[in-house]
């Protein structure tokens, strides 16, 4: 399973080429804990109800926080 998730993360990071070192580090922790990079710990989903991938969800949280400030 870890091998599968590691490969999935590598594939995902090819799609998110603008990921910061911090985002990559947090993603690696998330995947190492046994989670898919295509899921997120905040259960954030798009308008269709599809769960957002980790980095996209993290960016959405920061965007919402900026809107509140």
C-alpha cells in the first residue's frame, strides 16, 4: 500500500508543478500516514461533492482565511 501511495504522490506532484517546499513536505507527511494525495484531512470538496486533492484543499483554506481577514 505504501508503494502505491508513494507512486500516486509522485504522479500527483507532476500535476502540481508549482507546489512549494512546505506544501510538498506536508503532503509527504499526509501520504506517509497512509492517505492519498487526492484526499485531504479537512474533508473539503468541490461543488459536485468531490473531495479536493491535498494541496488544492490547503490552498483553498488559506484563500478562505485571507477572505476573512
